[in-house]
C-alpha cells in the first residue's frame, strides 16, 4: 500500500484538474442537450423535438419562422 508521504502536490493538482475538467465537460453536454426533463434514476431524457427542428431550420434558412408577424395596416 502507498502512504500519504508518497504523493506530492503535482499529483493532487492533476487529480483535481481532471475531476473539474470532467464535470465541466458534463455541464457542457447537459447545456447543449435538448432535454426538457432528465430522469437520473433511469437515465431517461424527454427530448423537445420542436427545438431540434427549429434549430435545423435556423441553420438552413437563417430564421425559424416562428416570429409573429405584425398585421399590415391599410394605407388610404
């Protein structure tokens, strides 16, 4: 077995950076996902399909088509 004296500050720093990097990556993945609700007990994700379709439309055409249009006023 190793003793506590065998570890140095560089190994501790490497461990902490690795854990924080993994948590940061997980946060980025969760942020970019299109899940409306996540169930961690069963690892299920209820996806918002409408948001995915809108994002694809936005990438292809530059707009989603969901902006309400103002009624045109008839000029006499």
